[in-house]
C-alpha cells in the first residue's frame, strides 16, 4: 500500500488564506498535543505572513511562538514557507541576512523549510537551500505553478531537475492560485517522478474547486505528499479538508498514517475558533466557496479583491471588466511571471493603472521598473522590448543575481540597534519589518523573560 504524507496547514496557510493570519498562539495552544499525536507528516506553522501578523496585529514575538510550538510538538516535523532571497518580505535581502535568518529558524526548531522564488529563478534560492542543509534541516525546493504558453510539463520537469542538482531533499509543486487541472497534476507528477529521484509534494488551494480532484490524480501518479487543512478551516481559498482526503485516499488504496479519532478531536477544537472569527467578521463566508472565475482570468482570489479595492477607491468599479482583460496582456508583456506575491500585485496594479490613465504604460510602477531592471530575477519569458524601453530608457538591466549587488546588512543593523535590543532574533525581525518591529519592541513588556527563553532554545533544540 502506497503512503501519502499529509501536511496540516491550519496553523499557517489555512489561517492565512481564510482569516488573514489572525489566529493567536493562545487560540490553538491547547490542541497542539493532539495534533502531535494525529500522524501528520508535518505541521506547517510558520512563514508566509505569520511573522508580519504576529508583530503587527497579535502582539506576539514570532520567534517565541515557534519556540512554544516546538516545546509541545515533539514527534511531528515543523514546516515553514520561505520566499528564498526575499525571506518573508517583498524585496531581496543580502546573503548574510538570509543565512542568519535560516540559522536562527533551525535553531528554534524548524525541521522542513519549503523554499520558493516567485519567478522560479533558482539563483534566488541557492543560498537559502545551502544554509538550510548546512543547519541540518530538510530543504524542500519549490516549483511555482502557473498557466501560460511557455509553462508546460517539459518546463516543470526541467525545473525539478534543477532543484535536484541544487541538492533539494524533496520537491513541492506550489499551486498558490488553485489553477492546476486534475489531469495536469497527474501528468506533471508522473513526468517529474520519472526523471527525478526525490519525493514530490503537491500544494494547492480550493479556490476554483479543483484541488481535491488534483490531489487524487496526483496520488495516482505517485505523489509523496499533499497539503490539507482540518475541515473547519478548509476549502474556499484554503486547502482541501484533511479528514475527507484521508478517507478518500484510504478508500483508493493509499495509507496516510492519520488517526481518524484524533482528527475529529482536532476539528472539534477548531470549530468554535472558526465560529469566533465568523462572528467577528474576520472570516468572510465568501472565501469559503469556490470562485472559478479565476480559471477564465487566471487571477488569484486575493489579487481580484485587491483590484476591486483599487477601483472602488477611484470610483471606477465600472472599469473592472477592462482591467480583467488588461491583466493577461500585462502579464504577457512582462514575460508571463507566475501570479504569486509580489508579481500578482505588480501585474494587477499595473493593469489597473493602464486602464485608469487611458494609455498603456503611460505611468509605470516603480516595482515594475525594478522587475524590468532584473531586481527580482530573470523573467520566465521575454519582456516586451517597448515596455522595457519605457521602463528603463537606456539603462542596461542586471543579468547577474541581484543579491550579489547588496552589501552585508546583519552586523551593521545589529550595531544600530544595540541600545534597543541585544537579541539577534530582534535584529532579524527588524530587518524584515523595520517600523512594525520597532513598534513591537516598544510594546514588549517582558524583555528579560524573552532573553531567558532564547537561552532555553539554544540549550534544548538540536
């Protein structure tokens, strides 16, 4: 019987996708022990927006949250999402910052780091992959999935081979917009498994109503693991329900190692948590149902809501159809970047500006100029020469890895903050989110206890 590993996302991606990462540690602390006994392959609990949200909204130190989780979860691997050279932010950081961040993360108990680059430019994940392996953690290389004329099964298989050559311990196909068709999931997984000798994982969202079917077809093709969310925080813009996938896979002849009784206990725990967020309005029922319009426009749900907000602010909601038609044209002009952060925001906003100004690229966003300059990496396809000319004039774009142009930052920032903090963790928090972290430091009342906790970590975590 083939085994399918299940990663539980309720502590990170499900939380982020449904309630904008507003779940505090205290709201899930009591169920961690049960989650540790459920038979999950891993618990995704950090990365993405959790860091920002802890500091900005929850008044929590994200490092302390990770430590607290690790203190309880002894048998199940902890997993996080890392944006390669972007770490957890939207810009590239110098190599010394990336290495220090990963070293501290593993020191605090992280077992698996899923590392991706928005453009699948693997020059931007090399340092993160290298440091993850040096620290003894599992480096999961990621293929960002998208749909375009230049992205096909051969392209994705080639990317998988690159990840293998980089020393990845496993590969994840990351379908952040829930676009992958069931048969495509089968074909890609099968092709990669035939060419690469690494475990392959599939991550998707139920945004368009396809993810459960894609997961089952991927299982038939030999996928090694999938990401699911406990049912009370599943579906819609989140992942497929853990319990349903567990039963469906078992019925199809696969093993998951999950304990059905424990899953019920975990779901029963999270039901009132969900109800609390629904009552407060933070969980909008609209995000719980599929919105397959994205299959027509190739636009993730979050990107669509962002464009609607921008148009409302300009009293131009009547222009929505024009903007939706402009998005694929802008994406083609920019060389078909996957619509994942930060590219989804860039493409959507530029399309909106093009429509509202009445002239395409009359005004080009500074982020789009930086993209054309090569500051985010190599575009998957060719950028329209006319757009390049408008964006850069006679400036020659960067063809080397952008991080090579950045000066080391960690020790310099540490010196600047010496009167505020002596913790390396705080320095990393500040570099990632300067103003938010500074505000958090001012609010933090129990600095000595936090310092003691850091010493505990270094003594206990291997």
